[in-house]
């Protein structure tokens, strides 16, 4: 996005979306892709973990829902550290449904908050046993990036089940663009 400014000494004029709007646009696009991956995953393999120290596929699905809940709490000025996470649901589908509902709530909140609110501080982890105040925009961006990271992890699990991997950022072997 280009930002043009007026000559030196004059007030800057922004063109293009605000940081909040850009985050919302990216969040909606990335969440739709994450839902594609979640829906492609076979529920009967929810306990798959490629290594004893790896999270199961279902734990990864629940991570997406938990990250949405952190964003929601931050946008509502209700985030407390350490957060109290609800227990993971018993089924794959419940985890996917929780994520999908969270996506709708987060998108609605991002549409309703004022741009300047995204710069307000919220408490969050900034290192081992360290808490600090971070801007809401930074926390939301971190949660989205972490979700994207775990989606990549889940796409590898998907391949391990012999299932088709959907297109994520470009064509996949199973979903070519040609």
C-alpha cells in the first residue's frame, strides 16, 4: 500500500487502508484458508502426532480457537495474564466449530473497533516468564502469524494421512491452479 504525503511542513495524508483494515482483510483471507485446511483434515486422524513431543492434530485445531479467544479478549479490553484457557473439546468437529465461531466474532470486533484503539496497550507474554504491555495491533498480528505457522504444521499432518492438501498460497499437488 502506498502512502503519499504532502510537502514538508504540511499534514501527512494517508491513502490506502488503515492498519486495522489491513489486518481485518488479511485475517479474513487467512482464516478462510485455515478453515479449508481444517475441513480437509480427516477427523478419524485427530490424534495424529508425528513425534511424541508434537501436538496432536486436534490440539493444533484447538490452538486456532484459543488464539482467536486471545484476540477477542484483547479487542474487548478483557485480556488477563496468564489467560484461563477452556479445556479442549472432545471432538475434532467441536474444535473446528469453535474456531469458525471465533473467526466470525473476531471479524465483527475488528470491523467495529476504532483505528486508534488498535494502538492501545494490552498485557501479553514478551519472553520467558515476562509480561509487558503491547499494542493490540501487535498482539492480533502475532496471533494471526502463529495461526498461519500452525496451519502449515497441520498441512503436513494432512499429507501424512494420505488426504488431499488444499491450495494455501498457491497451487498444491492436490489442488492445482491449471
